[in-house]
C-alpha cells in the first residue's frame, strides 16, 4: 500500500474480446496489434464481519474491514489463493504457514524456489524495498520484512514460483514471480483466515505489474460485493464515458518521505458542493522532504488528507450540512484513530437525500464523491436509537502518515486506469455493476 495502510479488491470488461498472450514468455504481455485484447478477471469486495473487528467504548483501533481481493493460482500443481489487490505496495507476499487455512504450501510445489542472499534479486532489487532485505545467517536466504501504518507486519524469505491470475481452471499462462513467502504475519486489519496474502501492484522493480511487463491495467470497484472487475490491458469500452487523465508526479532525487514507485498525482484543490476550499497551493505540494504527495491506492479503504486541508474540509462540510446531519458531538470519539467527524443517524434510516458532494480536483481530471460514499456506518456503534456514521475523509496527521491517500471507498463506481506507458492515471464515472452485466461477468 502506498503509505502502507492495509488492503482491498474488485473487477470488469468486455465479453466479446479474445485473450492474447505470448506463450513463450513468462510475461503477462498483450499483443501489439492496433486493438490489443485485454485480460479480464473478477475483483471482489471482501467485508469483514463486525464480530471479528476489535472494539472499545469510544476509540476504535485503526483497521480496515473491507478489502479488494482477486484470485490467483500459484505453483505446480497450482494452489488457489485469494489475495488483496494493492496498488500502494511493491512486494507481493503469501502466507507460508500451516496456522492459516488459506496459506500457500511451498513444499507441495515443484516450481517453488527460495532466493539466496547472493542472488542479484536480493542484492540489488530487494535493497530498494521500504525495509531493505537482509541475509538470514543460518539459511543464507534473502530475508524480507514488511510493516504497515495500521501496525500490520509480515516477515519471511524472498522466493519465486509461477503465478497465474484467476483460478487454476481459467488462468492464462503462468508468470515466474518473485514474492515473499511469509512465515510470520500479524494482520490488525483483516481476518487472518480471509486471504492468503497480497498482490503488489505499484511501479517498483519487484511489483507484479513490473514482473508481468504490464503497461496498463484498470479496475472498477462496485458498491456491491461481487460485481467489480480488474482488467489487464487497454481500456476501450463502448458504453463508458471517455477517461480523464492526470499525469504521474515524478521526482528523480530520493527524498525521505516521497514514495517514487507509488501512483503519485498532483491534487490541485478540493470543492464542497460548488464551494472551492481556500487551501493554499503550497499545502498540496510535496515539501523538501517529499512529505505531502498524493497517492491513488487500492490498498487503503478511506481517503486521508494532511491536517490543515482536512480541517478546512471538515469545517466547510459541517457548515453545508447544518440542519441536515446531526453531529455526534463527542470530542473523544475518533473512528479508526483518524476520523473525528461523525454524525448520528436514526437506526433503519439511510443518509439524508441531499448532502453536498466533495470533489478532488487534479490537473486534467477530478474525482467527485457523492451520497453515502461520503459517510460510513460504524459497525456495532449506537447511541440510543441512532447509529454512528463518520465522514470518510480522515486526518493523515492522526495516523500518522505524511501523504494524501485516495482510498478505494472513494473509487467506487469510477473506472480507474493506471497507464504506465504514458505516465498517467485516468478516471471515468460508471456504474460498475451495470458494466459488469454488460461484460457478462456478473458473479
């Protein structure tokens, strides 16, 4: 995850397209014809039931209870796995422990191999991970350790095996993939029995995107559990509005708080309804340390803004919803440690019909968040006959993370395309469940 806050997934595309893969390559590459055929896979929203989430009287632990997942098959013979799709992370990893029912068994795969410390993959590529790889003295294997801002951790050995997107009955040609075979994991965000691991999809040398030689991929996250889509290849849907693109932000010099392999874009402003917020442009730019970049991240549930812009947004949203929404007015209540703007809504009622939209404005594109995507009902929290609904923009300073992060909750019903070939991200509004039906992929 971009500023690693743990993780989530969903998919769609065209029923009449044929698949084209170079069978002699270990790359998931597309044909170079004028209209290359994309590869399409189901993307699912996985909801963790409230009973499995940690709780406390007035301040919940920071965690996610919704993730985006995609199916894989790994190894020889193939073992099916469910992994979190994370555009904010580089290294893919699998649980390689018998303590989880959804773990990967490396001993049962004839194509599995461990990567030694002397390997160039360990010496060069793995040294660029957020925590550089080390050498296990006893085994001389390449040791990797990952940590995320929700306190989740994962640790094990760098390994290699054959990955296939989809399950073992539908997957295309396998891709020899370097990944972390993790023997020690702590997951504060998701039921540890729910997924086998994570698929890293950022621009790093060890990401699945890079190893599969993928130059363009996209997804549509539905507001329904099982009607999303992941597409590998170009987007050319006849029923979809044109994509509006915004370029990647590129910084060549290494800076301590700037993630150079994230899908970083420039946030130019924020609008509530028709009101442009009075946010200084300098607050939306990365500073001399790299802090303040804006990342598009499928591995983070909600959206986070740095403190000053967040407070300006919070004040204006409260002003425009006065008399429409009833503030919780409990100063000590902070949902997930970062969401301190919450409201009381009578149980059995939905969010009022009119609340102002919030638009994230980029160079050449914008993402407009409307209706119930602006508020999230906190599982299990009640005040008398009221449920608690919290504003789905959080304060990065409270987590803390030193960036703006656009989470997947605000990407619902938006076609999002990552165009590495042209260095840009594209957005187009669309009803993902309807698009899935049109593509014949309704699950």
